[in-house]
């Protein structure tokens, strides 16, 4: 499972990361936290249950994925190293659904 997540992480990072200079270019934005989480879940075959160690109980994961609750700083601290989602994406405000 960890190998699958790491290979999906590399795929995600290659498609969704930008160099420091490209961040200043108009139109190039990192995905919002929910989009980044959903992408990795889809690509890695992860479920809300798989997010429990990083987010908390499954109902909290569903609330975040449905944009009814925002990520907290401790959640971000766990998601960033465990899933490899860029911290810049996780700290961005969520966009409306």
C-alpha cells in the first residue's frame, strides 16, 4: 500500500507542483486542499477510512471532503508528510463546491 501511495505521490507532484518562479505567473494556482485530497484518494484507491490516522474519525473526513469543515493545522501537519501533498495546497482556503 505504501509503495502505491508513493508512486501516486510522485505522479501527483509531477503534475501539480510548480517551481518558485512559476508561482508568481498569473493563472498558475495549486489545487485547493479538497481537490488535492480527492485526487490522491482517487489515484491511490484510498477511502475516507484510510484518512483516519491523519484527519481523525471517518465522519470528520467526510465533512472535509464535502467542504463542511476545514482542515486544521495538526491535520495539515500529518497529511503533508504522509501523503506528500504540498503544504501550499493544504493551507490554501477551500474553494466553494
